[in-house]
C-alpha cells in the first residue's frame, strides 16, 4: 500500500511537528506497503477463520520467556540485551513485547479507541520506517494493529528492531493506547500470509 497519499489528521500532525524537518519532509514517501494488510471492519467476538487460534496472553508470555533472543550476527549482543529486557512482557518490567520466531522477532498488538487514532499511529510508525530504512511485518483490523519486528539480512534481532519497538511504545502512548482485552482476531496470521507474498525489506535488491 502506498502511503504517499495518506491524509494526515490534526493529531498526527501535532506529533510529527516535533520531529526534525528532514523527518517531516519524508512523511509522504511510500513505506513498507508490501507487508501490510488492512481491514476496515471491527474485530468480531468469534473468529470464523479456519486458521489456528493465537495463544492467549499468558501462553504467549510463557512461550516468550522460554525463548532466548537470537541477535543478528555482528551485533553488540550485550548492549542489545540490556535494551531488550525492559521491552519484554516476560520480564515483569511493564513491557508488552514478546519474542517469537525462535527468538529472532519481537511482536505485540496495539489497541486504540478509534480507527482514526490507529491510523494516526500507523502513519507515525511508517515515518520512522522511512527514516530507519527498516519495515515491520504488520496487520490491522479496525482499532487494533499487530506489529512484528525482525531483520532478514543478516537474520535475527538487530538494533533497528529493538529501537523501533521502543519507538512504537512511545508513539502508542502519544496516541492514547488503551488497555487490551483478549483478542480473537487472527492478526499475526494475517501478517504471516502477507509476508509470504512480499519481498524482504532487509535483503539488498539484486541488479538485473
């Protein structure tokens, strides 16, 4: 999806106005559209999908706690580990991210009061994607957005993944993230399906 024609709401503009001029100018550039799945309807109480249901929050936390982070080769693992711990729900420090993909990914969901707030949040995140030249695997249903950060080349968790996860947390607070109930929408599965049909943003493009 091309974000170059996104309409910026007043709330998003107030957030973005505090960023450097170069960042504001890059707002209208396309960003990460290939891995995005958008739906405009509400999250239904019971999923009619044939896909396997996602694990409950306690199950996800338990699975994440059992995983060890798998950092990208060449990373400063000591520094990344220190930055990662406060983000993780499994460590009891107030974080909401969980490890996934054999420890090579960080993921969580964000919920807002309205779709407009959700879209503002996603627009602000997409700006950071453009600045960092790094893109999430994500999906959206009405007021809830699932985001997964991982690096494809070199494979694993990189500093960009951890930095952008922290930025997402900060933006979510700015846009009024609300407490989440147990979600039944298949947001991770939607992101997985989109990834299979898109290219990897981290892999250098080959010249033909």
